[in-house]
C-alpha cells in the first residue's frame, strides 16, 4: 500500500504539445518533481499533449495521478487509463469542482483556451474567498509574457488592484516555482521539497 501523498497539485495544461520542445520538457519536469517528492497530480485526465506528459512523468517518478474527465471526452477516447484514479464526471463544472477540492495548490503550464479558463477561474475563486490555495503560472520560454503584460495594464488602468496580482505567483523555472507553491499550500516538510 502506497503512503498518503505529501501534497496534491492541480496542473492545468494543453492537450497539445505546442511548437516549442521546452513546453514538453517543462511538463515532464513538473511531473517528475511531483513524483520524486511524494506528491499527487490532479489534472484533467487526458492522455494527449502536455497533459499526457505530466501524468506519465508523475507516475514514472512514483507519484499518484488523479484524472478527472467528463464522460464526453472519455467517449472520444481521450481518457488516460493509466491514471492511479480516473474519475468520470458528467459536466465540465463537476470536473473543475472536483479538481479544485482535491488540490492543495494550482499550477498552469502552457496551454490553450481550456487552460486559460481554468487558471482564471481558480484565481477568481481565490480573490472572492472561495479558497485560499496558491495559484501559479509557469512561464516557459516567455509563453505567458504577453498575458502578464496585459494583466499589468489592467492594474495600471485600475480594473484590478495590485493585491489581486499578488494572489498569483509566476516563474520560469519549475525547480524554483514548485517548492514555493506547494509550501504555500500548507506542506511543512520543506526538506522534502528542496529542488533536486
């Protein structure tokens, strides 16, 4: 029987690999880090693109993987049957709620519209006080530079306050961002989270 995971990280990322090999490398690094540190990946349950890579890397490094996927995507044969636990739900709303409840922290890797929507939703929930879990953005090779500039403009034009920007943390190195994010989520065994 495997021990209880020391933390649970929800990762949002693309169901495609993208054009830059650094995106795939980052997904593998994140999964490897989760597994090596006794953690659990919570993600959308897909087997393609960055989603499949982060799940495979987590499993290969000894971590636990919880996939949460809507029935419609299972029917399209997009589900990753290798997950430690694969939850099939009826709607996207159920999927996102289940993922959020099972996570200690959230991280967005490069991705498309689904990744953006999930990232913005958990950030919005945090600013409204629905949860107080850390939200991170892994800015691989400047993928999110334009978004971060736009968000800074939103603050400058007073549609957001600086305190709202302070609710997310971004970085370009998984080995630096992950320990901070997971520790902010309540994991106290800092020695287990040091970058290796």
